[in-house]
């Protein structure tokens, strides 16, 4: 596949050289779309992402020992 690509590229360069023009790519460049900014109300309510490397902090009324005591015990 690369040989075909190189041959097409060389033919394009040769054609441009004989015509006396600059080399134009045979493909179109991607169109970049502008993204509208977020409203300030949306930005104010956004939460930061949770880091995967850390344990999330729980803010409950129970401690770890109380939660473990409430779990059913299996033998």
C-alpha cells in the first residue's frame, strides 16, 4: 500500500513541476468547527472529575466500624 501511495505522491509532484505550480494535496483538510462556550451557569455547577487513583471521601453519619458492624456476618 505504501508503494502505491509513494507512486501517487511522486506523480503528483511531477505533475506540479511540469505545470509550474505549487503542490496541492489530493485530499481536503478537515474542517475545524468552533465550539460555543458554555454558559456561566453551567460552568458554576460543574464538578471536578474524580481521580481514579484515589479513594473517594464519604461524608456520611456512619464510620467504617459502624458500617462493618451492620453488615451480615457469614461463617
